[in-house]
């Protein structure tokens, strides 16, 4: 879409459009992963599985400082524990295809033991294939890449890349240190590029001395959650562009999730502005940074809800409607119903791209034969 | 308008709620302190099933409370199970957006039967 938008479609129904959801979450409870975990860490998960779990917060598993009390009248946590349950829930949301991410392991980048973190990633990947991707063909998955062990993560990518329902590599982004642009992660990018699997960044709120850092200064979850995911994405995007990841791995597709999309034009314009003066620091870039950002992909959730929806469609126009992907984040508390994106004042062809066609192309997913029920 | 039987009086004590259907319309009926109220089972935000959410209270923080949190209106607030938007059951007003007020359906008691007009 360029220039003035074509006439907005208001007649097509959600159920008549293919919907690919690039971010749904499965309950990677330690007791569920334990049987899939190598020794000795299987013993650890068996014990961890007997402990009470809070929402995305388990000491030694999904570490959080856990600053907030259960808030009076506050959020309720939902979990999706089986492939059949997920299929049923996606049907209710009119979603045809889901791309699966973990719950707890979104926080695994903070775990200091590389051997433990790598064992968790291997256990998750085995469990993902056996209990989800081979059970429900409309679910596709992102392999977890442990940043603590890039060579091990590269081997995991090579091991599973040929499975038809493995379509991406998940880069745990919450509090990853160093940021994902560091050269130490090159083995992951080389393996993902060779396998033709996009890498996907996804963060979660956490208080930790790494991006998104210093969140403890805010005394509400509202304040922290406003910037946590987005700052994590911004920091990692800056890191990846300014260390030349898209230059070293030109065929690597990079996607950003759960930060909305309004930060992207800001990043494009800000990076370009700095590049004017400081290009000599990044001489490997062959063009302005926004040209590289323009090659990346962005998931909509939590999609912005401006009073005037044209402000959001203008944002999509800046990014390019061929690089925006619908995501719900089901079953998390801040999930978006597909209607929230589908009902934007956009022409039908743009809606079809964002709701599903872009994702089919990016993840090389065949057009699903299964009609949603 | 169609009359829909909701429950017997004893089946819907204060703090309780029940969702009933009339054709394609779903309505949540609530008992707040012995009075009955009914709201559409549709949140104004992303159309979540509002009336299936918990009935609870809410927090205020005003000059009257000396800018301290105070828990108020227990039993008169329904919270959408999707994104936690709160509504005052007795007025239909959304606490987050003063411009949003849901329609209210009349509820009456005939004998022992609670009836909502949808």
C-alpha cells in the first residue's frame, strides 16, 4: 500500500479470511518438560514441577524479581496446556493457524548456567514436536535457541529444521545479555539462515540489569509493561542493525513480536538520523538503517488502539503492509482478538496480507486445507 | 422485547450473576445488594464476554482517601475476563472510559421468578 489508502473494506467477515496468528503461547510447566529433559536436569524439573507457580514467574526457571503482589481485582492468568485445547480456543477466535511460543521459557535468557539453559531448550524443543506440532497440524512452532549456548542452539536448529511444522527460531529477548546483535550469536544466525528459518524476537516484562532495565523504578505493572517489551525490541533491533546482522546474514529473516508496531517508524527515522553523522562507525551498512529495518517483520500485538484508526493505518503504511503480521498472543492477559486488526479501515487485499498471507510466505507454510470450525 | 426467565430468587444471591440468552442476544443478570441489574454480555473494548467475568470491587485514590488506595464498591463491579476492563454493574459505566456506558435491561421479580426483558 502506498500513498492514499484504497477504499476500506467493511463487508468481508473475519471467518471468510485466512488467519495466521504468529504468536500463541503454550504452558511449558516444568512438570510437562521434565520427561523430555536430559539428566541431570530432569531431576531438577521434577522438583521444580512440584513447586507453586505464579504467572510467568518461577525462581530458577522463569526468574523474575516478582515485585508485584497479586493485585486486588487484578489480572487473571490463562494457560493452554494441550494441542486440542489450543485448537478449540483458536477456533473460537476464528484463527486458522497458530505459531507456538513458550510461556515460562520466555524468561530463560536470565538463567546463568549455560548447561541448564541448553538442556531446557532441548527439552522444550522435543516436547514442542512430540506434544504439539505432530499432534495438531495447524500448529507450527519456533525452536527455542538458548542464548547461553549458541553452538548448541545451532545444533538444535540443524536437528529439527526439516520438520514441516518447525518454521522459526525463537530468540528469548527478555533481559538477554549481551543483546542479540553480538557476534557470539552468529552460529545461531548462520544455522537459521542455512535452514531458511526466520528468527523471532519476543520479550516479556522482567526486572533485571539488562534491557529492558531499571524497571524497578516504576511502582506499577502498567508503567513497566508500557515500555518493557518495546524497549527490549528497540534495544535488540539497534544492536542487530549496528553490528551488521542483516549484512552478514542477508537471507536471514528477522521478526519482532509483542511490542505493537508504532515503535517501528520511530526506530527507522531515529537510526537514519544518527547514521547521517556516524556512518563511519558502521561502514558495513550499504544503505541507511531503515532499509534494513524495512526487510524485517513486525507482529501486531498488542496492537495500538488510537482514537483515530487512520493513525494506525498510516503506521502500517510506513512499515509496509507486506511486513506486518497478525498476532493475538493468546492466551495471555493482553491478547488481541483478530477483529481488532481486521476491522481497521484498510482495503481487503491489505487485510488478507496482514491477517495471514504475509505469514504463510514468511514461514513457508502451505495454504491450510483445514477450514476453521 | 422478550421476557427471559433468569433464576428463582434464592438462586441468585447478592454478588451472584448469571448469563442468559434470548435469540442471539446474551445478557448478564447480577444481584447487587439485593437489587437486580442486567447488562449485555459484550465488552465495548474487543467484545469479550464481559458478564462471565468476576464480580468484585475496585480501587479508588482521591483527595478524600488522602491519595491512598481504598477498596470500594465490593460486589458492584464486573471485570471483563478478556482484558480486565471494569464496569459498574449498577450504571453500565466503564470505569476506564467515562464516555462508555452499556445499555441496561430491565429486571423484575414475579412471584419467585427473576425475569429480564431483552
